[in-house]
C-alpha cells in the first residue's frame, strides 16, 4: 500500500510537471479506485494533497514575484466561503452522487485539454498573456469565487481552470494569475479539509505518501516536458480524463438515477 501510494503520487506530480496542470483531478479517482477508500474520505485526502502541492507551487511563484497576495486574500475569502458551503452540501450527498459530479467536472476539464487550453491553476509555469483592461462587476467575481469554492468542497479538485480565467478577467496578468491561483487553491483546500475533519476518517499515512510522491514527480515531469509535444500530451491526457469520467459515471449511474 505504501509503495502504491508513493507511485501514484509520482503519477499525479508527473502529470502536473508534464502538462502544467490537471494532476489534482486524478487524485480522487486514485484514492477511490486504486487505494480503495470511500468517496468522502478520498475527497478529504485529495484536498490535503492538492492544497499542499499548490502551496509548494505558490511559494515558488512568490519568490519570482508572481503572486498577488492582496488579490488572493480578497478572491480567496469569497472562495473559502464557497468551499465551506461545499463541504456542508457534501454531507447531504451520497458517495455515488459526489463521484458523478466529479465525473462531470472531469468531462469539462477533458474538453479543455482536447482543445489545447491550460486548465489548472496548479500550473508550474505560464507564459505572458495580455491582461484584460476592464474589471468585471463585483457580483460576477463573487459568484465565480463561490462556484470555485463550492466545487472544491464538493469534489476535492483545485478548480484552477476556473480561477485563472477569473483573475485574468479581473486585470491580473496570466503569469501572476497562475501564482495567485495556486495560493487561492491552497487556502480553499485548507478550509475544505478542515470541513471534512470530524466527518470522515483520514488515512494519514497513505495521504502523506501520495502528497510526498508528487514532489519528485513534478520535478521529473517538468524536465521531461522540455522534450515532448505539449499539444500531444494534453490531448492524450484529455482522452484519459474522458475515459476515467465515463468509467466513474458507469459505476455510479445506479445511485444517481
């Protein structure tokens, strides 16, 4: 079990390093279908893995001056409210319904991958992109934060593929948006994990081993990405996500319909 946990942590980190994102969306299926934990336990542990990985990434971006602390605190405060609401809603859902929601998110993410777009704020690097000049209405930004946070609390994914576009629309440069998103994700995941503690039994050792395995995986993936086609990798990962989502929906359809 210990070696398997480390190995799949490496896989998550490798996908992050190779693709600049997407790894966190694999975490819950790995905990459920490989390591054999229940959905709610897996979501709680996924939040810890995603949050710690994002925090490590945020520190790296902060050292290079690409984290907007004030933006992260303001946007994160709204998102954390959504995360707490998401954990409360999760208590009312069956495991099957939670996994079906996750599968729907995975299909959405697969579509972004197949279209060749960066989907996750856990990206380790991003290239410059002109920021939007107009600020969106406060109500829209707040709604986006609540939606991202609720998604984090419900199914344990970082939600960076929603946070980064929201920050860019708010006038943050793409490079800063990625770093700021990482910090926001870490904040959301901390609140989400706290919301699950006491509701579920956390398997600390497997969780820590998976989290630890992501670090060398990210390093290896980042190095290997220099020699591989990003477009081909993203499309391949999109197909993988689509297949996993279809399997999750198949397994949980009886509990949903």
